[in-house]
C-alpha cells in the first residue's frame, strides 16, 4: 500500500469536484454542513449499540464497510473544508495538541505520606 499525503488527497478531491462543476457549492458553510451530516451518519451506525457491540463493529464485514465509508466521507469533507479556507489540517492538529498539553497537564503523582506523622 502506498502512503498518501493530505495534499494529494485534497488535489484528488478538488479534481473530482471540478470535473462535475461542484466547486460552486463548496463554500465553507456548505462544506461544514456536509461534514456535520456525514459525522451524524457515522454516529447513526453506533446509535443503539452497546459499548461492547461498538468495540467489535469492525469484526462484521458489512458494518465495517459502512463505518469505513462514513469515515471516508467525513475526512473528504474535512479536507475540502480545509482546502477552501487555507487551513493545513495537520498543522492545526499539531498546534491544538500543543495547546491541550498546556491546558491539561499530566497530573503529578501524589506525595508519599510520612508513615510516622500520624503516630
């Protein structure tokens, strides 16, 4: 399997849309809406599953195919959204991870209690 990069996928998505004259519909608002719809379709697959069933969903070929298709749809709309707005999604994620690292530091282990202090 060859490794694809984000820019190549964005080029392929843009070419696909351009060949169908869909660019006129690919506004930030429309792409954000489409992204939300596709994410909801992914959620729908899991809606009534137990936590155990959801953890094993990829063991069922038909369900696994549906999940993979919805993941692809979500990613496609996210990449198109980023392309239209000039956002580098990998850079945005890296920056967010850095901010979250500062916002949510790893808790320090509790101080050991002096066993003799209660005597």
